[in-house]
C-alpha cells in the first residue's frame, strides 16, 4: 500500500509540474503578445490602446496566478508555502488593479 501511495504522489507531482510549466509559458506568451499589440496600437495612436493592453496583461496574469495556485500542490516546507502565498497575493493584487483599470477605461470610452 505504501508503494501505491508513493507512486500516486510521484505521478501527481509530475502532472502538477507539467501543468505549472504550461500555465507559466501560456501566461508569458499572452503578456508578450499583448505587449507587442500594445506597441503597435500605440504607434497607430489608437484611443483604446490602454484598454487592450490592460486586458491582455490581466489575462496573462490569470494564467500565471493559476500556475502559482497549482504550485501549492507540490510545496513541502512552510518557507515554500509562505513564498508561494506571497507570490499569489502579489499577482492577485496586480490582477485586481488591472481589472479596476479596465473598468475605468471602459467607462472613459463609454463602453
């Protein structure tokens, strides 16, 4: 029975690590693409540039936040839990601020 438990724990850890990497890569990709789109829109002087950029950044941060939440599955020590918890709080705060910015931009543009 102990062998089965260790095997399941091993499998869970590897699945979680893979999912964490995928969410991290997707988040970075979304943020990078949003940055390029934001630069292009800025050069074209589109009035909704800030809104589009903020929405892209918020989406990228959501993926990164998801990876941090998954990371809590595989942490082993209290110090790791505190570090991951701090990162989650910071990313959640950034996401809330970006959503507030998006709401204000939409109000400004009459959407």
